[in-house]
């Protein structure tokens, strides 16, 4: 078995971690990581911490290593790796101005073609419809007042 991984916290670090543990706007994972650091600094073994939190021992060690490398920033998760939006806010504003200024009525297929031909943004009609519906009442009220529709 290797050396025991143990951290030592200053009083300021302890106070910061205690506040972080009780904060309401902090993700639960971050609170748990702060708890791991506090328990380790009190002298509990990694196995005991893992058992108490129902974590794997390797997760506890990883949290301690992240603290040593990155400090407080190591307690938060990195940004997600999912797909990024294929459109920007300016593309949606462009569509809104088209809908409010032009007398034509558009379907989602027509809007998707217009967006692709004029702005080189490739969105399926279904996805475009969902995005515009999420934007909600502003677009719907304009569409109703100018006799334009999104189907």
C-alpha cells in the first residue's frame, strides 16, 4: 500500500470550505468535495471518508489531488462536453425581424431554408420550431400582430 494522502488546511481555508459546504447556490458535488477535504484534514482515512459518503476510494483520492493541483477551483466540475449550438442570438434576431417586417407567412421549413440560404446556418425545421417556441411570447405576439405564423 502507498503513502497515506493527507492535506493540511489553514484556518482561512477551513472557513472557506465550511461556507462552501453550507452555500445554497453551490452544486452538491462541490459541497461533497469540500466535505472530503475537511474530513481528511481532521485526520480521517480515505477509506473511512469513502465509506461515509458512499464513494469509491479513488474518487476521494482524486478530490484530494485536485485540491493540491488547482486549489479551490478544483472543487468545481469542468464545463460540459456536449454539442454546441449551431446558431447564434443574432440569427434568431434576424428571423424575428423577418417575421415582424415582412408581410409573408412562413412555415418552419421555409424559415429553415431562409436561414440556410442567407446566413449559412443549418437547422432542421423541427429544431428551429422548438428554438423559436422556447423564445416564447415575444415572438408569438409579434407573429400574431403581423399575421405571420410558425408551423
